[in-house]
């Protein structure tokens, strides 16, 4: 664990040298999580910049926070194994962090991930270091993926046509929070909403004849996205459309391999929709892309030049009006591991063979 974080710090020091500066200040929640194996830098869920910062110089790595948070963060959030990497710098909550940072390094020779204190913001260079995950993070993702699948399998059968979207959202929020996982997004699509919106924030309307639910759940700083769909009465047309939607998704997962450039994936997106008779449907919603410490680290588009690597996470979310398929997968050297739909899942599967790869996608279940 300490070796991995040490290597990450070394790579960030290379970024500092290339920028010809003396230090780097990290304050974004996802970057603090990346350098601490998941420490929660937020108090409220909607925080971008958290309650602590990490200042990297050539000689030291400073962990900077106020007197309210230091004890809790080191006792509850940051693994003991990596404590020695950090030099603690504490200030009183009524004092200025600006002054504390400026006493450690000249702010005019500092880069950052936020532009804080009028520093030069090089967040893109910093974020690029974050995309490739380690075996520790794979284990966290598997744990979270299993929990997500278990909750889908146990609680989606509890839904009924008379429930409102808001009630369903509350049900799933409760299920994750009582297990100490953070539901940063729960979208609920009843029959009407699925035909109307791609990002439906739950409303006080009844589900009707069908429902699909989309999650973004956070654990140890990592975010998994996943969706499941149910019918409350038979609908052959929707069943067939869901099958086609899942085949698009399966093609995207199969094509997502180390060495493939994201712009090439966009061609796969276009042809996969066209093959199912829905040419141009991709224009109505983004299709997903690289995942990890954000629900989407990078959203795939025709000009995105990022080359996928072993250790990346991908989360595609192809939609055809009324249906959706979505899960999160780790790219390994020899396979893609769908962590949010594990092999032991109780949820019924559709199975596709694509380019020699067997891919399971969650079926549309009729209750």
C-alpha cells in the first residue's frame, strides 16, 4: 500500500518538474481519495473541494487541514499504513489556510487542481495520473459491486406500479446509507419518465407499467454506475428493445480493451446503434466512458484521444428511448471484469458472444 502511494507521489512530482514549479496543491475530493486509498475529504456530499489539502514538494508531502478535522481524518479515514508519508500541518478553523500554505512554499511557484489561491490550475495533467487503478482499488470495486448487485436483486422485486419515483429513490438511499455506502446519484424512471428524460431526477409521479433505476454509488472514493430494469406487465416491444440496448452495451464492453483509443470507441457506438435499427439514437445522451474516482472521469466523444490501459475502469450507458443498459468494468490484460454484475448475481442474464468474449448483461425482468 505504501509503495503504491509512494509511486503516485513520485509521478505527481514529475508533473511538478515538467511545469517548472516548486509544488502542487491538491484539494479536490477525488484527488485526496486517490492519494489516501479512499479518505473522505468531504463533509457534505456536494463538495468539490474538501476540508483538507495535500501539498507536494520535492522534499515533503504535507497534509493540511484545520483543528476540527485532523484527528478524525488520521484515525478514521487515512490507512495507518500510509501515515508516515505525510507531514501534518494543522491550522485553527478561524485562521487562513492561505497563510499556512504560503509559509511552506511560495504560492507563485505552485500549481494546483483547483486554481485555489490564484495558483495555476493543471487539473487535466493531475487527473490523468488517477485513471489507472491498483489491486487494492479493484478489491474495493468488487466489494461495492457485490453490494450494488445484492441490493438490486433483493429490492427491485419490492417495487410496484403505485409507488412514486421519490419513494423508490428513498428506498434505495436507505439501503445504501445503512450499509455505509454513499449514494451520490439514484435516478428512477417510471414509464412516463423513461420516454421523456435521459436524466430523470425522481418526481412525485407513479411508476406505472415499468421502471428502471440507475445508481452512482461511492465507496473509498471510487464510484460505480449501474442500472436495472423491470416490467409490471408484459410488453414484448420493450423486452425486444431492451435486448437490442444490451447488445449495444455488450459490443462497447467487448471493444474496450487496453490500447484502444476512445475516439475509436465512438465509431463502435455509432455502428452498434445502427446495427440495431437505431441510427443516431446516441445523439440523445452521452454514452459513458472512463470511470474511477468520478462517475465519469472522461466521457467518450469523437475527438477524445485517451488510450485505454490495463487497470482502467469503464462504464458505458447506452440508451434507447425507454431503455438503458449500464454497468462498471475493470480492464484486465486478458479480460474485462464487470464488477457491478458479478458472476454470482441472482439477476437474470442476457448472454452475448462478441469477438470471442462471452458477455452477460442484466435482463429486463417481469414482476
